C-alpha cells in the first residue's frame, strides 16, 4: 500500500489524484497530513500544483459532469476519515472503467459517499437557519459558528447575497478561521488573539455596539413570549434545533 499524502486542501487532494494516475501504482490511499502511515506502508508527499489540480477537475467534469465535481467538493468538506477513500473509489471507476457510478446506491461505497454528502448539505442548511449576528463597535456584524463539518465556504454566496450592503465576519471557532466581507470582496482570515469568548463566540460588552445588548434583550423577550408553554416539546425542539447550536443562539443564552 502506498500513501499519497497531501496538504489538506482540495487542490492538494486533486494534485494527489493526478500523481496516483501519473504513476499508475495501485493499491493506494490519499491521506491528509494528520494521518500517520502504517508500519509497512510507503508514504509519498505530494506538493499542491494548481495546474495539475485544474486538469483533474476538468477531467472529472468531462467524464462525470459538473454536478459530480460539486459532489466531490461537498464530501471533501466533511473532513471525514473515509472521505478520500470514497472519492478515490468513484474516481477509479470513472477514469479506469469509464463508468460514473456516483448515482448507483446499490454500491456500498457510493451509498456511504451519498450519505456523507447529505450530512454536509444538511449542516449548511442549519447554518442558514441558526447563524446569529452581533454588531461590533465599528459596525461589523459578527457571527460565531462551530459546525460539525467544514462547511463555511459553502455558505458564502448565500450571506454575500443576503447581506450585500453590510460588512460581516463569520468565524468557525472550531477550525479557527473565518471569512470577512467588506461589502465588496470576501477574504479568508484568522484571528490570533480573539476578543470573543472562545466557547460560545459571544462578544464582551465593550466590543459590542451601543445598542447590541438592547436588541438581544428584545429578541429574547420576543422568543419567550411567542412560546406556548402548554405545548412545549423539548425533545422535538432538539430535533429541529440541535443542542450543539444553542451556545451561539441569542435566544438560548
């Protein structure tokens, strides 16, 4: 078994795919940098090459369609331990057997691939519903998140379109990176010394705009008063609003 170790990025993964077929050595695995090789396994470090990644991307689109390209991106962002193996299985069928099996749920690997993608897309939808912004002293709208999967890149077009005239920052407190939008462009950023609370992502009063606490209290009051106490169903509520999101919700703090 030969491990092709890439840098953890999607272009890096595609570069590793190029190397696999260029060398023509099987069986192989494509692994992220945090995976240690087995005792009797060979490891080849793959450097990311944008031109090679682009060739693989275009090859997938030509052989399987643009939708398959997007599906690979979704599964990759799951960062699941089996993601690379499942993608490599489908690519081997696509390139070697000239067969797109990505829609055949009778194949176990395809079923797991599809289930993983559905989980990622569900997480994206939850971010659309449960993201809460706080206004900072400089007028920027800040929203902390801690999604189960690395789905922040998949939400950018939505929030850029919905809040196109406002500066905002969405920050993943688990993976410690985020995206800042200045009303013109979106830029990926990291924060070395965050002023927000590391667990919940909430801002201290001195970092909030002068009206932020007032608006939060109004929202909590509204949330409380529209509830029908006699029809309270905590179990059902947790199904629609998973508890892991509560720490970021104004109405649940």
